[in-house]
């Protein structure tokens, strides 16, 4: 074995470098971006005008016939001028007569594009936006419901010409299992980070179930895109525009973040982050992307987390004969024991069990996302995720 692999100094360097990167990813960066956000004055919402902007809501759906009518009724009932709000439904090769079921609704405000062949969500978004004549496009899913004032709250921000996109907040039912409780905590952290990033400059990505963009800033995305709700806002931010986050623009989802459902979503999300990393390497450099530090800290270091955790544990084991590292190894073992116990006893939502269980689960799913990216056709991955039961985008 090479001497470098048995050198305690190498083990110590590997241990502390891994620890520092993990700490930055999950603790340091959220605190740092929150502190930076605190140095910026809270932006005032856009001032309402006599003629609010025209808004088109784009929904890409497949075989959503059982819920598409109440979903469209929910959107049409929004507290927004009826003559300035329309909906574009792109049915992606549906076989359940989804398009026909909306015939009884107000067709003056609904445009239905019924694709005969299945093409995937990105192709449907491209088609829906290309068909929109409105100034503002809101992206939505078939499953969730908007609060009555959600669209108005999104639209108000575009009174500022520097704003290119605005994300709303998705409120999800609390999970009942221990792992699900840990995933709930992770989702709350994610919302905390997005809000702080938006106040400092721009959020890295939006909530796919509810976000709005300026129509003129949309660029058609590749049809194999896995995470359109990051790809689209990042393209807008790269042009110099801001991507905001409005916690008060709310969508609601009755499905909780239980492990079985989160496995589908997380696998595709992580694969999408890898796809974005290799598709846009220039975004890693400050001369190409003013948000490079946020992108690396928020998205890409999380991709490395499973490997950093493995290095941290291996280095700790190698150093275990030293008193300090022996004590840290006991802490290591206790953490994973709590995670295992939380997984084995899903009915216990006690934070000392649910948070380690959720953390380990999400990092295992992160590794599976890498395998998904390497060995699965991206279009097949999106199509599988689009079929019921449908994962959150």
C-alpha cells in the first residue's frame, strides 16, 4: 500500500477537509447567506398598478383527467383580474381524455394543446410558453392548489424591471414517519436558504409547483432537461436578472414527503444537478456567473456529500487510536446508530432520531441519483416520474 494511504497526516487532512466541506454545506452556508441577506434592506413588494400584467399559467400534464378540472377551476378562481389571466394546458400524449374533460370550463380563458405523442415535460413547457402571449408566465403542476392570492403575489414583483423570476412557496403535509420527519426538516432548511439567497441577490432555482417568469426572458430548454425549475431560473439569472422568493405566494400539496415518494423525487433531482453541472461548466466561474458561490454551496457540494461522509468515516477509523479521534468515532457511531434506529422505528418522530435518519436517507438517495444520471436515459427518467403516483417537481 502506498505510504500516503497510511500516513496519519494524510488521514487527518482528509478528516478535517471533509468535515469542513460538510459543515459549510449544511450549516455554514445557510448561516452565511442569512447573515449576508441581513445586510440588504428588505425589498418592498411591487406597487400595484391600474393594469396588472397579463398572466398565462402553463401546466404540462399527462393522464391527469381525474384532477385537471378542479385544478383549472382553482386557477381560474384566483384573485386576479379575469380578463388578464389565462391558462395553457399542454396534455402530453394523455390516454385518459384529459383534454376533453376541460371542455365544460370557460374556454375563453383556457387554451388546450393536446399532443398526440408523448414528448416529456420540458418539450411541453417549451410549447406552452411559445403559445403564451402574456407578459408573465406562471408554471404550475396538476396536483397542487394555489392560494387565492398566489398569482397576484407573484405578479406584483415584476413591477421591478430587474426581476426576471419569482418563486412561490410550496406547503406540504407533515410526514408521519421518522425518516419523513427528517426530510420535512430538510425541506424547511431549503426554504430558509432560498429566501435568504433571494434577499441577498437571487435564489438558486425555484419551486417547480409555483413560480413565475418574464415571458421575454424564457429560453427553450433541451427536451431531456431533468430539473427545469433550476435550469430556467438560472438561465434568467445569468442574464443579470434577479430570481426572488415570495413565502406568501403559496401552493399546497396534500402529499407528504414520505420516503417512498421522496426516493422518486430526490433521485431525479440529484441526477438533474449532475446533468446541469456537466452541461453548464461555465456557471462554476465568477466571470461567467455572479451566483457561482451560491450555486456551488447550495447545489454542487451536496452532490459530494455522500463521498465526503464516507471519507470522513474512513479517516476517523484510521485515526481511532488517537484519543481525540477515538472519541469522535464514538460520536460517529452514535449518529449512525440513531439514524438506523429512526429507520427501524418509523412511527417515532423524535428529532434526535428523525433528523439523523432523514439526513442519511437523503444522502443515500443522492448517491442513487448519481447512478440514475450515469445509467438511465434522462427522458426515460422524467417519463417514469411523470406517471402516477406523481412526484413533486
